[in-house]
C-alpha cells in the first residue's frame, strides 16, 4: 500500500543566518532563524526596526544587497532550496511562486504608466496575449474590490488614493497566483477604515487563492486580526513563536510582553500613568557575543542570562520561547503612576484659549471644479490641552494644519486667533512672536531633519532663529532642550543617519520647543515608529506638555494614540466637522455614525474584528459633495430622505459634546462596556 506524499511547507527556513559585509567585516543580522508556513497559512513576523524582518523577506527571494549573503542554513520555497537554484529556475520562482507587496504602493507603481498597462504587464510576462492580458487585468482589479475597474485602468497612480493604490499592488501580486505572498508593512500610513478594508481583502483573497502569507508588520493589532501564527524577532534571533491569540494573550518572552505593554490601552490616559516602555535600545548587530541578546534590556535578567544563550524551547500550546525564565514573564513590573506634579496638565481655570478657529474654510480652485477642503470649522483649544483631529484621507486634517501654520491662506471670512490675537493668513505677515510660539513636529523625522547637519546645529539654529540666543546662552539652551527630550551631550555631534528613529524624532521635538511654543502641531508624530519607540515619544510629549503648559493639535489615524494623549477630539469628514467634544464623551458615546465606524475599524491585539462597521462606497469627491448630510451616501444609520436633502446642525450638549446628525442622541451608537484593566 502506497502512502500519500505529504506536501512540503510552502516556506521553510532552516537555521538561516545572514551577514552584511561592512568595512571589510561580516556583520550578522540574522542568526539561526527557523520557521515554516503551511499552505493557506498566515504567519506574522514582528519586532523593532533592525530586528531582521525585512532581511528574512529578501533572503527568501535571494535579493539581498550586494554586501549581503546567507552565511548559514537554508531557505526553501515549496521544498526547493533557493540558494541552489540556477538563474533560470530562480527567475521562474520569482515570476510564479513568490510575490511581494511593499509598504509604500506609490513607490511600487510606475508613475508614467496607466494602471491597466502595469497590471496587464504581469499577465503578458506569464504568456498571455495583449488583449487577453487587458481582460484578465480588469477581472483581477474587480476581484480586489475595485469598483469600475475599466475606468481605473485608464488612470495613473497619482490619480488614486493610497488604499486604491495598495489594492492595485495586491492585484498585481496575486495575478500570477503565487503560492507565497509576502506583505511588508502593507498598511502603514493608511487610515483605520482603509487599513481594515485591506486586511479584510487579504484575508478573503487568501481563502480564494489558497496562498500562504508572510505578514511583516510593527502593527500588533493588524497581526492579531489576520495571522494564524506569529514569530517575534529581536536582534536577528527568533525569541518567541506560537499561535497569535495565545501568544498575545500570555507572552512567554519578556521582549514580546514589552512590545504589547507599549500599546496605549483603553482606560489609560496621559494624566494617570505613562505608557510602559522597553528600556535602552536594540544592540548593534554582532555586538552581543555571549548570553541572551535581550539581557541588557530585560527586567528579569540575571547573571545566567548574561552568560548563557537560552535555547528556543517548547512552552506548551504549540509555542516556543527563547528565555530562561519563560514562566516568570507575567511578573515584569509595569510603569508606575504619573508623578503628581505632572498630573492634571490641562484645564487652566479662567485662562483664555490658546487657539480659536471661527468659520475656517478653504476652497481650492474655482467653480465648477472648486474643492471645498474645509467648510466652516470652528474650534478652540485651551493651554495645556490636546485636541485630537481624526478622519480619513481627504477629510481636511492636513489642510487645517497648513492653514493654521500659514502655509495656505483660508477663504475670506475665516478667523484664526492665537492667545487672543488675530493670526494672519500668511506666515510672512505674522509677528516673530507668533511664529516662534506656533511650531510643528512632522511625521517623518528623516525628511524633516537636514542630514548634513549635526544635532547641535539642528537645534542650535532653531534656538538662534526663534529664541534670539547666541554664544554661551545658545549652547546652554541647546543642552537644556536636549535634556528635556531625554538625550545626552553624546548626541550633539551626531548626524541624523547616526541616530535611531526614536532619537531623530526626539531631536525634531527639541527643535519644535526651541522658541518655548504655546501650540505645537503634531502631524502623525509616531506613525512611522515601532511601538516601543512610539510609547517613549508619547510619554515625552505628555511630560513636556505638563511641564511647559503647551497645547497640542494632534493629527493621527491611530485611535489608540489619540485616545491616550487627547483631551478633546474633533472628527472631520469632507472638510466638515461632524463631531467634537471631550475625548471620553466622543470615544464612549453617544457618537456620530462616522465616528462609530472609525472606532470599530481600529485594530486590536485581541484580534476581534467581527464588530467592525463596514462603510459601503467610496469617499465622495470634494468637487461635487453630496447634498444634505455629507455622510449619507455611506452611512449605515441613514434614516430617510431628510438625510439626502437637509444638512443636520452641529448640536452640543451641556458638556460641549457636539454632533452633526439627524438621529436623536439616544439612538446614536455607544462603545461597549469594557472590563476593568
């Protein structure tokens, strides 16, 4: 009797090690990594920047940079050793068996070619005639839930939203029906609703195509919602592995526990407690030659950990952990409460608002092609408070920030005031005092900092321009700012390329505080950072706010960050304010149906996504917005013709919680009750 052959794993790594040659020396970046993916399985790979996640993806496809090489072990795709393939076989594997979706779809698409040409090219490479390739391209775009695919095929990448671009890239990846799909941070930078749609799409297509997926991300909520199993990388070592639900519920390695504790949890606020952080920084590749690689940052480490490298051993439930004290992980101490001196930073009694916006509107272009980016937005912000600004792409968040900073002029009749004084529409017409007291922290410190300047010059120039200090006074102020953002004099001579992502963002924060600002615009200040670095930056912003009474305008699509840092939350949709109020009231409800949909789309490490409210249809065009309620074309709570013809007023309750909806408050949604943390 013949036994049925067992199919090999779609992907198998056997003790894979990878080194990069730097200045004549081999620097190890992966060390003995072993993992496997079965058919149709989704495997998540998490870890801080520099842990080796992307190197795994490159090694699997044999596309390491010229100075990189696999120094040990084997990477097998469908049972074939990738390193042993000749050039023709390697080309066939890349063309048919493995596909990759990158973080930034804008860079993955050719800006000079139409969408149809780019998708059809995949089918042409696989042997289809041009006409058939175009038909198959249209069919594939339809399968990734792109409406009117024929029209989309005629467009160029810049004419599509970020979510649409990512759907096109996924369509191109799946066009060749690969057995292995690698997703490298595919949802970073996307709004919560678009991110949820992309994850739903990937999960649906995984079942349709039967592909195995290697999902690389620092978004632990996305990992929990999509993956079957997860592996945790640290300094090139696999330190924990197991089913995602049980591993996230009860981690058995201090590093995994540290990553999970860094996330802002429901019920945790900036005035009650700082976020947990992982102390120290990841080690330089190859710098730790004895003991556990995580020992220098571990709260459980002792002499055994510093001497003996722990093996990767089973801990039950199909899980593995590389820790001498896996049974003690739940004893790791949490961060303490926030010192009393730093509590209650907001709400100065009888203080005038630091910011007032009255009827702020902004229109781009002229009729009939005018885009109403902002429509009659009125807000105010008190000293020491944070206003969180949320909404999908195209809602007007960035336009509001640009108008506030004087980079774009609002429409006539708009009023802006800073500390009670009128704020001129253009920055060149503002007083030096207004310029220095209104600053910004950008999303990407790499783009915001001049790479050729040292930290001393980056901060010192801001001190001179904004504070008017020179010589010894300037140096003293630079030192004070550096200490305020928890950096030391050792970083003064460093350039941005020599700093970690978190350090670069701290330098950007220090520069923003050089003129003792009254209001700082924080534009996605943590979206590009690992969760451990994100927690440290959020703690820093909360401490600086409490110490200096500065107000923040926080723009973010991460509702966990908004929940932790904000005192007030404003919700924008197509430039219109749909809801504004105290953070707890907006988050707990009653809330606008749009707010309810945004909250339901936020990923959770619990992995529960069944309660998500799915918005149908695309965001309407700002050139021709809907009549009546702007949200009625997508609203799951639409009640009738009144929504189509009459715009509801923005009605506030006694606590200042205003909602623009025809539904009475008692019928609006509320957040489910949470169990005590």
